């Protein structure tokens, strides 16, 4: 996608968007995140979490998470300067490779522009447009967020064009120096005076949605720890202290909310986990979850790295491949198979376009389609070619955290148009550097596993670790795997639309073996190398190795396990896993005269067995689509329950920056809902309050009570099928402010059945699953419910001469 040429349409000079920027007093520069030459490298985008620790034979660890470890405050390890000899390869140079998730053409950062017709100011506008594109803004239209925020009075036309130029200018101005808080007045300095209204609109949108003035620079952190306007917006409970939860918490505090974060683990970070391993005089920081910044252009994590002064290490895209016997893959065969693999993907792409146009509901496994074309065109028929093709397929399974047989042919790469450009990079010392800084000074309660979330018009109640937490809203950031397992009960039950999307989307698995060696025997001139196998079913087992020696502080090598092999890997003992990795490494390096020592320490991940994640990251399964990410992101309960995390981000799923951006997105959504509630006329609020008070008085003398359940029977009727009004009160005994009350209509006969069941939990299950009753807040009662209340009120008034106010 190329930026629009500002001179392609003729306007009156006063309407020309390029003239919005005055060019005076502008000290911003093009020295920003944007790199016009994109690179494609093997990379790792998954944000992951970690399982409970077990204790296998030393020095091998069967866990990526040791919850007893304190949160480290030490500095990242210094980069080593290894002097050990590496392998010297005769013959042709190693090929460049990339982790292949995306197939379609990437964003071209070098668009052809008619430079002869452009002024210097127009060039600046073009650079600013490219920076906005890299962050995720469209070229010449508004995002859905901007439309919802009413940034302009009319969609389309001159005002919108001018707004886009102003927005891009403010964004670029802050990106030129991300360590300084950009004020509204500073934004105004280089904008023509008649466009100050657009400056206000663009500045506040970018600020509230986390596109500017975010991160970890001292000036930014200090400003974000207090409300920007001093007005309290409400209380928010955040479930999960991963990237999405931490980012949202910091932004919400800045917006004036009181926040509490509940985390099941004894550490923050979720699926971003850096473990310090050491022994025999060497040490390293191993990223066991989210590891690589995938595309630095516009990436918010790149901004954090700049603010913290962390030097980014570009993942070099040279990836030699080795046969099972340790020999290098023949370069001609390698090139031939890679071309054939790309052609197979191209043919599948054409097929799916034809299928979607004719029958939109048809979907088949991506693996089935590729295998069919492979047979038709006789691709990779001999053994070496087949092993090479399987390596590419394993790489695809790694990118999607799932088997080819599970991936949707129609939508597996739906996020391709949004891929961030630029280099893929490692962070020195690991990504937990970000996590520690983001978690500072936040009210995080560790080892609080959330059991249930209850919501209604009065607010939310979150139960965790035997405690109750009440708020106006709740933000749920748990991984999709946890939602799929139903580990958190929602009352009322989540809408069917959301439950269906949770089941349709895939949540896959990637595992790692991180090994710290006494020295670097593989050499310092590459960051990745691959290994082929004859066993097609195990093609993903240790198929790719990452060298972290340049950033981890020591000679660290990480082997990846993808596809079907990742599932089988969790059944294998860690000692056996490390032995198999060493057999592969020795098969590659011993014939070259290079000794492979035993590792000083090794760690095996088990993401699939982790009770806080049940997998690694999301993918588009057969029958699913990108729309399901949007459905997962939808709030429920009339703006009471919100959702964030990588699986709620259609543009950037399965990435750390996708989780980060989703936290920012939901913070802005919660602010919008809080503002909407504050605009409700006082008389309407008073009416709702008066209605609730009257209903509470009725329930002071219920017809039947059992546990937290109270019932009012319809008057003047003993019919077992007549309607009764049920109230369930949560947390009333322990909360000074009173409990959360939900209501429902059930028959008198169902009331009798409920009263015979022991325990509120069993009663709730009967109510939801056996009776199919959804509890609602006071305002959610139907006309039938209001009629029942009216009849009860009238009957009691006739009996008592009015409702007695015992509290008076």
C-alpha cells in the first residue's frame, strides 16, 4: 500500500491538506521508528505463558516458570564477545530465510512518487504519512476508532483530509523524541491557526488511545501515574498482568480510574517470560515465551526499547539448513524447493479467492489444499526435496502455532495486510525488561486466580483466591486457551455470539528447549539455523535453532518444537528431550571437527499444560475468520465486561505488540463508556435509583429465601407455572457498599426445584443449564418482569396500606 500523492487531486490552496502544516517552529525530524527498507527474517511473535515447575534431573528443567523466583531488578546481562571458533562452511553461502506466516506482498516502504511536483513541505507530509501507515493508520481514511471518537464533524471531504495531515504531523512529532511528553501547545506550534480545532481533536484522540505519550521514559512514567484531568472515572478490575493488562492499567490510571490487577502467577508478564539460567561461570537470560520484536516500524515495543536505551539486535536472515546426516542442503535443490513451495501457496491463494466468491461458507484445511496441489504438480518427489518441503511446512506450523490440518485455507493469513515492516529484533536481557518496568508502582495482587466474573447494571464482582473484588468495570485479558477451557465462570453467561467465536478460533502450541552451554561452539555469524528430518510427522521437532549469544549475556541456544511434535514433546521427559537435541547438534557439528559440549543448564517449556494459558497463541482455524478476533474484543453487559489480549486483535494476533495495543484499545473504550454514563441526565439516574430502591424494599420481605437466592411470587395465584421474580445477591455480606444483584423470571415450580438443591454454585448451574435462565440487572427486566413487580407492589400496598419503610 502506497501513501496517497497529495498532488494527485487539485484543491483550492486554502483547502489543500498539505498547507495545514505551516513549516514554522517545527523541530521534529524524520528520525523516527520508520525504516524504509523492510526485511523479512525468521522471527517469533508469540506472547506465551508458563506452566507450574517440576523438578527433573539436573541440569535440565521441565519448566519455563519458577513462581518462587523474585522479580529481578538487576541490569540486563552485558553482551558477550565470544572468541570461540564457529563452523566454517565450504561451498555456496547460506540462503536468507524468513519465518513464513505472511504470504502476500508486504508494505512497500519505498513508494514511487513524482518528486518533481513536490515541495519540501509536501515531502514532509509524505514522510509523516508513511510513519502513520507504519503505526497502523490508513492512507486517506479514518480508523473505526476515530469514527467512534467523532474526530471530525463529517466523514469524507476537506475537513477529514486536513485532520489526517494534522494527526500524522502530531504523531510524527512525538515519534521523533519519544522520551519527552508532547503537549497540546507544542503540537500547535507548526499548525496554521485556523486548524486549532483539528489539533485538539487529533491530539486528544492520539493521547487517549495510546498513540503518543506512552511508555517508560521517566517523564512519561511520572505523568502517567496521575489522572490527566483530576476527575475520577470509576473502579476497574483487571484480570491478568500480561502485556495487555499492564498497559491497560497504566493508561487507565492516567485517565482517572482506580485500578486493581489480579494475576494468578507469582510474577507479571504472562506469556512473556525471561528466565535467568547460570552455571560453571556462565549465565544468560532466556526468553521462554514471547521473544522477537517482529517488525520494528511503528512497533510500540520498539518505542519502549528506545526509551530505555536498549540497543536492538537485528535478527540476521541467514539460515543454513542441515540434512539428518549433518551435511549442508544442496543450494540448487534448496532454491528449487523454495520456489515450488511459494508456487503452491500462490495456487492455494487463487483457489481460495475463487471459492470465496462462489461459496462463502466453504473452508478446507490449508494442509489438504497444499498437499493436493503438490500431488497434481509433482512437487518434492524425491527424499531430499520432500524433507526440504516439510521444513517449510514446519516453519508455517511454527508461525501459526498449529498443524497444517487445523489451519483455515481461506483466512489463515488474514492479518497479512497489517504486518509491521522493518527489521525483526532481539532485546538485550530479554523482554521481561519491559514487563518489570510496566509493572512498577501498579497495584498488582499476585497468586489470585480468578474463578468467576459477575456483572450487571450495578457493576461487577470478581472472585479470586477466596476474595471478592468489586468495580464498575472489569477487563479480562486471560489467554484464549483459558476461555476455551471455561476456567472462568461468567454470570450472566457470555452471549452465544462470543462463546461461538471462542470455540471457532484456534489456540495452538509452540515449545522450546533453551540450553546454556559453557561456550559458543556454533559461531557468532548467524542467529538461526535449521535441521531437516525424514519423519514427516516429526518435521517440527527441533527444526529451527535460535542463537541468543549476542543479547542474552551468555552462550544460549534455543531449539523450537512446532506442529504435531510440540504436542508429543509435552509427553516426553525433559532429559530425553535435551538428549535428542544434542544428538542433532552433534550430528551437524562433529563431522566439521567441532565438539558439542553438554549444556550447563537446560529448560524445557510445557505451554500446553500450563493452567494459566493452555497453549501458546491464537490462529485462524477451519471455519473461523478474522471477524472472530473482533467478536472476542467486543464488550458485554452494556459496557461492564471488556476483553483484551493478542486473541482480541484482528490486525496483530499472536504477537506481543498485538497484546500491547489491545490493552491501549480497551482503556480508550472504557473511558468512552465512563463518559457516556456520566452524560446520562440526572432525572433518569434518579428514576433508575428510585426503581431499584423500591424493588429492594420488596425483597426485604421475600416469599422464599435460600442461600443468596430470594423469590417474590406473583400474588393471587398458586399456579405452579405462574411467574416468580428471582433475585440473586452476590457479595452482600462482605461488601460495605452492598452486593451486586441480578434478577430473573422463573416459574413457581422451578423455584421449588432450586430450593431443594444444596449450594449456590449448584443452583446457578441448574438455573443456567437446566432452566436456560439468564440473569440480568434491574434495567434488563422484560415487560413481563415489570408487570410482575407492579402486581406485587399493588398487592402489598393494598394489604399494608403502603410499603412500610423499616429503615426510617
